[in-house]
C-alpha cells in the first residue's frame, strides 16, 4: 500500500485538520474483519449499521457515541465452562469504531436474532441549513428614480 505525505496540504489549507487526521489514521490502521458488518443507506439522511454478533447477549455489548465516533465493543466474560469439540462461532472480545460525519446522531440500537442494528440520522441545525436572502431596494436606486422624473 502506498503512503501519502499530507505536509503540502497542511501548509495550504485551514480548518481541515480532522479530515487529514482521518485519512492518516485510516492509512495506518490494520483492519480486523471481526465482527462482520453492513452499512446501509435507508434514506436521504438515514443510515443503519448492522453487526453480526452471534454468541453474544445484549448485556455483553456496549454501544457508545462520543464526538463523531461510534464505538461498539464486547465485554464477553469467561462464564461458559463448555468443552467444545469444535467452536466455529467466534465470541471473542472486540472493539469496532466508526467515524461519523458532523451532525450524524445515533437514534436507536436494537439486538435481534444475533444482529445488532444501529440507526443513524443526520440532523443539520436550522442555523446551518441554506437560507434564501431577500434582496431589497437600496437608497441609491431610489435616488436614481427621483432624478429621472
């Protein structure tokens, strides 16, 4: 994999610190594929993350949303004293993090049939939404009209 030097961009941009940090972190991270997950777009501003968590109970999973980062982790203890002849269902501890865009909030988290579903919604505050500015007649245009008459 190639590595990129972001130094020239740091010198010529202002306010993109978080973006460059995300790119740099993604570049250096070694990805663990456990647990498997899907990310779906349900609508214009609605998303859903589904994680396959067979072998876990809802009380063994922690979902935390903090400053644009969603963290899902397990707290599986060694309660089971089973003697497996073959163990194909992995129930090892994990920590999976998802970086969220600005104004994306976690709405609900449900656990059903071994799937953890987390619903996300992007809610942009009214002050950040585009708004139309009315154009009024200025004093200079009214003076021009009077001189012409």
